[in-house]
């Protein structure tokens, strides 16, 4: 007997069909991975199941009854809880307030029972083996803890089906292990879990069954043990396993380096990062490796002038520069694709065309404008070049999937023809196909003489793509490896100390 | 769905509302649409039968007997002109028309009286599009009117530089001074908001409260009247068949349109309003963009202040532009610009301003007491806002759809 079942779900957004008749079923007591590329329709399907959007056609059955949830709260009352990729909590409230929000325990007089609230919150967290001060503001804890608090909150209601949408993208290895332990425990208790992730290893570590979507259609549902990994990837991107092997082999490292593009001596900022030296040559790909919070992103922010440095000097192409605002960096042809796409990247209500032209226009200023035709041609060019999935450049960027938004941001900066491109976690939350595309693209750009600084939590990527790697720990540079010394083992050793 | 239909979609609901209001007037108000061509000669010259726009404000401070009398008088003139029984005729050789002819009638009057809010709405739209708000424009209007009236009275008395130009020309000095001062006021607001990061509502509240005091200081607490032909012409004169104020609005709208849509300024405003941090990361000088919108808004308030003073030929620091910031904000919102910032629609704001003025004028013509005039006005406004809400429309449609479905079964 299936706990959740969807039949012929269809969804249309402004002329785009996001789902084309999806049948999907989850049993009680299983961990079910929902896989697919960006834009395949995973998030849309989840949002229909949880009542964020109404379906254009088809029906959802939960516990044997047909359900039409009108809001996520509605679904929550029925026993479906969801934890999204972006933590959807209130950072300025305490952990306990966050966990109990909307269902606060009451005293006899009807006031909120603050003591009882803390007790309940501690209990909910204990289920995940977390012991933190529940009276503290949520924002005082790391993203990883916040994510676990979100899960604790989801479990706190009488939950039969738990949906985890990319829960691991901001967690480190140990935290992921903890999470998996919790997931397995919940499975024992008979809970059904839908698990969405882009980390293929993780899928096989915990999932019982795998359902694959492609272009809004169901490819199939399989037992995890019967589906080899390469075949799963092949089904996701609609290519044969052979073609994938070719794609991965197609990445060629550039080895010809030119003059130094950017050099910084002892740049630092009190309380953010201890002074470091960074230099990079034309055609070189420099990796910044380290754990989350080790100072990787902070270096990027300082180079780009978002957080101006308070010590050290920098030169660009041999000339002394002082990037104390992004405008200056952009004018000197530096580009930063920052970590948090939603907050620092996309302008949601503008079109794809406007999002692409924005940085180029900003560097030109207010008066030097491009004609509409030039803008359209530029958008068209990058939509084709980066294979952005959209019916036209006039679509609002917020209607695109995460990976396609990321491609638009890459287009925005390629349009400025930068000399130095900084990519901060460009592959987070996007699928294998798009990841390979982005990796191949950066190599190609290096081949054309661009200098690339690459920041990623996935060490394999750093090791595979970079010509030199700076390793950071506790906001300090702890080492640098280059050439053939770059290996997973060496980098790990430096990170661990 | 083609591009052009998307481009004008935001105008649909305000225009529908305006059309409904005009239809109401066409049916229930005699001679509402009657427009006459008047020949300009000094005996026939008709002064605009304007209803002072600050009537609701005057009603609020009903203690001031003078204000109450003014309201009575205005109501009377409207009634008379609406009935076309006795068009109030006055000798007035200031309303000079270029070709000797001009149009006269209620719709024209609405445009003339609505000019202040239309001008304000242009600046307000840009500020709101950046995610901000400027509630000081009414007070800035009072300052602009005060400095203009003070200077013109000094010029008339001959104790100010420039008096040698003669009354036909020296009105330019007070106009320029008022615009400079109001632009400075906008600069001050922009500095507080963009420079120091104070929340827009709080930052502009400073000038909203203090501005009228500044205006009182300028006029020494007096209501200064003037009759300089140049200054009076702004809101009472005619050119090319229409009130001169309408041409001021047209010019401001065209300039604002060119400034925002033919340069990248509009795109940057929308970008900053939609996601300020990401805009900064894209290399846009977000603070400068925001600052600039407040400066423009201050300038617009200055123009509106001159129109208001010109209209009643005096600077009344207490009542000039009173509550007009609310009308300007309302016009902007009715026009489809979100208070959250982002996309903005100048044309929508103009339609919104006309809608509000039509509503106000209709109230007076229907003889609604100024004391309660805000109530029906609020009701119409809430209807317009509901019509604009996609959620509300979907709800209403679903009710109709289910009724239709039931009807189909029967």
C-alpha cells in the first residue's frame, strides 16, 4: 500500500509545461530518492504535493484519500513535512521559538508557556542527537545547525512523510553522516522520506528506491540496488553511459600560463581573514580549498571589494589598484559569481535578458546604453552557448530552475569579458550534467587566457580542475600545492593540519 | 501573449476603474463632459473654478473658520458651474492664452487640479521603485511655495537683487529658488536614506514634520499672497488650449520617461529595488541610484509646491500640499508599482493621479460634505486595489466559475 501516490500530475507556468503527467508513489518506511537534472521538475512536483502550487491536472493521494492541499500548512496538518534547501526559518527568533512557531504550548490562561516550549524544543532536537542552547537566536548557529533545526521542526509535528529538498548541500561530512543516521532511524519508525540531492554517493548510501524525472516526465522508478550509478546518470540526462564517459574525458586542462593578472600582498581584514598573498596568471585556474567558514569566500569578497581589505596591497596587470567597492573591481574586469545565488546573484523580477546585461551595463554606467536589439542578441547568444533552458530571454529569471539561474549569472559575467573570474561554489545545488558543463567551460575560458579562481566544497572538483590550490584553515592560509602535487590526499592533509 | 500587451497590462485595471468612474459621472452628473471653447478676452476671462485640493485637510482643521468658509465657497462654485446656471465670471487678465482660445469644462479642471499629484507621483514612483518611500513631499511643497512667495513679495517691494528685470521676468528668480531649495530637501532625504542607511519612512518623516516649520520660518508665520502674472500663470494660465499646468506635467513625464527608459537609469532603479545586494554585486552603485531618486522626488515636490501656491496665489505653510504625499503614494500604487520596489510604471502613476482627482472632484460635484469625503474615496480606492490583486480576481472568478458550473448542471 502506497502512502503517497500521484497520478498524471501536470503543471503549466506561463506557457511552459513543467510537468507532463507524472505518476509517482512512495511507501511507508522507505527512503525514496527523487532524481533529475535542474529543470526536470523535481521541485515543482514537491511543491504540488505540499500544496504550494495547485496542479494543472492530475491528482494526489495520501493515505489512500485524494488530497487537494491549499497550502503547505494544510499538508503539514495531514502529516507531510518539508525541509527546503534554503533554511526557511526566522533567524532573529530563538531556536525554541522557531521549532514551536505556530503551535506554541499554552498555559491554562492561554498565554504562551515559555518553559514548556523550551522543553519541547529540546525534545525535538534530542531526536536528532543535538544538544544546543534553545534560548539562543537561531542566527548565532551555523547554517548546518540551522538546517538540522529545520528538520527538527518538521519532525515535531505528527509527520508521516518527510520531504528533504537538498538538505545536505550546506553540511560537512560528519553532519551528513549524522543526518543519515537520523533518516535511517526514522525509516525504522515507519516514516516515509522523499530525499532530493545532487550528491550521487549519498543517494546510494541511504535510498531504497530511486525515481528519475527528465524534462517534466517520469523516466521510471527503480530499486536502488538494481540501478548502477552510470545508468542512473544516463537516465537523468538522457544520454547513453558511453556518451557520459566521453563528456568527462573531454575536459582538457590548460597548461600555458601568461603574465600575472592579479596579485595581492598581505590582504586581510580584521575579524574576517588574516593577511594572505594571492596571485594568479592568465590562463591559470587557482583553487581555494578548506572547510566551510575557513575563509574561502571571504577572500573572494575582499578581492571583489564587497568587504574592503584593511591591510595589504593589490595590483591588477601590474598596476596598483584598490578595490574597495564592487564597482571598481567590475570596471577593472574582475567578476565574482558569489555563493548565495538568491541573495547576491539574481534580480528575480527582471527578465533573463536584463539579468544578463546588468553587469556589463553597470560597468558602462547610466548613459552608454545598448539597443534592445544588441541586448536581445547578447541574451540569445548566451542562452545558446550555455544551453539555458528557457522559451525566451524575456522570461523572468525567477521562473528558471536553480542550475539555469546559475548559468544566467555566468552569462552576466562572461558578457563583461572579465580578466579574472571568481567562482564561489558555482556547482552547489546543480546536477551532474550542468556541473560537467561548468567545469568544461572554466577550462575553456582558461584556454582563452582568462584567470579563474575556483572555490568549492567538493574537493574532487578542486583537485580535478585546478592548476594551483591555496588551502585555508581557521581563516588563515595554511599551505599551497601546485602541479602534480595536487591530490586529494595532499589537500586533505593540509586542511586537517 | 505578445510583448506589447504585456507592456500595457499594468494599465488595464486603473484605466478600467477610471472609465467606470467617468461612466458614473456621465450618467449621474449633468454636463460632466461638457467642454466649451472659450475665447480669451478680458471681459470673458474665466478663472478656473478650481476646488482647492487641500479641502480635506482644511476640513480636518475645521477650527479655522476661514478654511471652512473657503470650503463652502468652493462647493458653491462647483455646484454652480456643474449646473451651468451661473458660470462664475470674474475679471481676470492673468489667464492669458497663447492663441486666444482655450478649453473649459470639468475634465479639463480635473487635469488642472490633478497636476500637483501627477507631478508628485512621478518622483514618488521612482523612489518607491527603489523600495523606498518619501513622505516629506507635502512639506517640501510648503517650503517651495513659501520661498517663492517670500521672494516675489520682496521683488515686488523692490528690495531684492533682480528687481530691475521688471515683474514680467523677475518671477523666474523665486521659481528657480524654490526648485533649488526643494531639490536640496530631496538631497537631504537621499543622504539620510542612501548615505546613512536610515529607513526611508523614518528618514523622510524628519522633513515631513520639520518641513512645515521651515516654511513657517521662511514666511514668518504669515500667509503671503501675491499677484505676479508670471507666477500666477503656472496654475491658472492657458497655453495651446489647455491649462499651462497640464503642459508642465507632460514635460515632466516626457523628461522622466526619457531619463529612465532611454538610459540605463530605469533598469538600475528596478534592479536595486528588486534585490539591492545582488545589484551591488553586479557593480551597480546602488546607493547613488537611490540617492538620485530622492533628489528627483524633491525636485518634483518643488514643482508641485509652485503649482499649489500659484493656484491659490498665496503661500499657506500650514495647508499647502497637506496630505498630498498620501495621494502621490496612492497614485503610484494604483498605477501598478509595488511598494516592495522593483518594476515601476510612470504612466500608471499618472492614470492613478487622474483617478484620484476625478474621484475628489466627483465628490464635490455630488455635494458630499468635505467632512466625510474621505470615506467614499477610501471605498473606491479599496475597490481599485482589490481589482488589481490577482488573488482577489482568482477568488471572484472561481465563485463565478462554480456558479456557472452549477447552472450548467441544472
